[in-house]
């Protein structure tokens, strides 16, 4: 026998037993985005690598270690997108979408990062993201956070997710602070882990992200960006907090929250859970007022977030949320295949949206009834030879004890089924 080809490590199939939950979640998210006047944008999965190296920053994990970059046959350096924001910005500039302020877009789809696969961490994973351009009012930050809150509420996850926020100040604030942080850390350099020692030169703020215990101990006493904030960034953050308070959205200020990508400024936030172990950030985002200009557009503020669909699904699993998609009616038949098919098409015509299966290929009635049972359908439509010749069919409720059949004329069947199925809740 030939050996079996396997999928790529960290890139998973989403099998039919899971897709109903995915589709349900995707539909809920699309509804929430629409209710905040966001519009969907669909972008290529492959971009010029430069879209990400310029935006995300060279000295970040995503670009330095995780990006799937490759030369195509023309020698152009391309990348499988590791995230959405930089590509949304590329597209918005290219198509002049930023000319009117207040553009609100959302996207979804697979993202690719070459990191060590583990629970909550794949190499192909999926994100939903939202971005708002051209507005830098604190109310915009607050509305975006309120949108997140509404998603968790819609999904029944409010008790499992909490909000952390911080401010990264403006560019000058960060420059000043970076210098103070480096001055503080330099004398401790030989006690830092290797990654952090390297970051001391390239991207010292990211040392806050280190999981290394000794490094964390040193960072606990580090000077705070909060003490270096300029007036504008300080007022902005105070306004955001006030608006969140006004909306009754609970949060904690986490001064160690720095986010992994270089383009963030001012408000940053993460929605985190304790239910998923180490990979507890479900949704993360922040402001990026310099990004559009960095990507070659006119100076335009922006803010957005991305949520990890797999982590959100894991939370839904933990909360016991299930979705399946069984047929509602399943046909077993003793009559000719042409009559079985005609009956099925007749019902699909008359009952749009009906999920209908049939034991095509025949076999004994016993084995056909077994297939009907396994399908999970409630109603089994029995096309018996004698009844069918008389224009009659039998319908059996597979969930009823004893499973009695009722016989009825074919032309009454659609109405009967319409009434019987109306009581079923269906998302
Ligand atoms: P982490 O600290 O977990 O690596 P990140 O800061 O790299 O996250 P972002 O780039 O902000 O993550 O992506 C937003 C969200 O996308 C994350 O909060 C997470 O839910 C999800 N995500 C990121 N990387 C992965 C991955 N490799 N596998 C699954 N989900 C991911
Ligand atoms: Mg990461």
C-alpha cells in the first residue's frame, strides 16, 4: 500500500462535525460587525512581504521568526499573511478608501505563522478583525471595545473573558521611555534571558512579553511608560477609561501590556481568559496612528483588533456550546430511483431550506432504516411500493417511542412537514 500523505504540522483540517459551529460563530460575528456599521473587506492571502515587514517591524517575532516568506517564480519576495491589519491598510491606500474619514471594515480568514504548534497555537489559524480609520477620538476606541464586549455577550462568554487595557503613548513618548528602559535594564543585562538580551538592542518594550521568570522579576521594577506619557496621550487614555466606565465595561489597566507588533500607539487592549491555559489571549488590538503613513498613505489614524477564531471556539467548547447540522427528513424507499429522486426534488422545491437526505443506492428496508437513524433526522419518509402506487407516503417520527407511521396523500406532505418542522429552533 502507498503511504498516506499527511497535512502540514500546525495546519489543521476543519472536519464536517466542526463546521456547523464555525459557520454559526461566523454568522454571529458578521451580525455584530454589521450592527456597528462595519463593512466586510476580502483580501488576498498572499502579499508582497514588504507589506508586513514595513508595518509590523523587523525586530518582532512575527517578522523575525514566524513569517512564511518565499520567492515566487519571478523572484519577488512574497509572504503568506501573518495578520490582517497591514494588508487592510495596503488595500485602503491603494483604492483610496481613506479619503473619507470613518471607514470601518472587518475581515476574516486564515493567517500563517511559523511558530511551535501547541494548544491554542497553530501555523495556520483564523482571525476575525475590525479596523476603523480616520478618527482619533477616544469614543472610537471605546466603541471598538464595546463591540468586543457585545460579541462575548452574544456568545454567552461574558463570564469567561475579561478586558485588559494600557496606553503606549505617542511616538515621542515611546522614544523617551525606550531610553529610560534601556538605561534601567543595561546593568541587569546578564540576568536577562537570551531573547530579552537581544531585544534590549532591537525592541526593549517587548521584554515585557517575556515568560522567563528571572526576566519578569527584573521587569517588575522597571520604569513605567505611564510616567513618560505626553499630555495628549494621557488625556486620551483618561477619556477612554471614562467612556468605558460610562458604558459599564469592566477592565484592568495592565501597564505591562505592550502588544507584539511595532505599529501600535496609545490605547492597546487584550481580551483574556483563564480557561485556556497559557494561550489565554482571545482578542487583541490597539491604535496605530502612524501605520498608514508608514505604508505610504496620507497621515491617517487607525484602530483595530483581531480575534483568534480557534481560541474563541475552544472557549465555546469549554462553555458547552454545540452546533450540528443533521438532515431534518430522511427518505427510505422501495420504489424506483427515479421516483425517489423526484420525491426529494418535489420536497426541496416546496420547502426551501429543508435539509433532506435519502438512502440512495437502496438495500434492504432494514439497512435503509439504519441509515435514517444514523443520519440523526427526526422524520423518516417511507416510500412503500404499494402506497406510492396509490399516491400515498408514510412518515415516521424516529424520536417517538414505538415509532408509529402515519400515512397521508403525497400532496398533503409538504404542509404537514412545514408545520412539524416549524417548531424546531434552527440557527
Ligand atoms: P500570542 O501572544 O498568543 O502569540 P499575538 O500577540 O501574537 O498572540 P496577535 O498578533 O495579536 O497575537 O493576534 C490576535 C489573536 O490571534 C491572538 O490574540 C490569538 O487569539 C490569535 N492568534 C495569534 N497567533 C495565533 C496562533 N499561532 N494560533 C492560534 N491563534 C493565534
Ligand atoms: Mg504571537
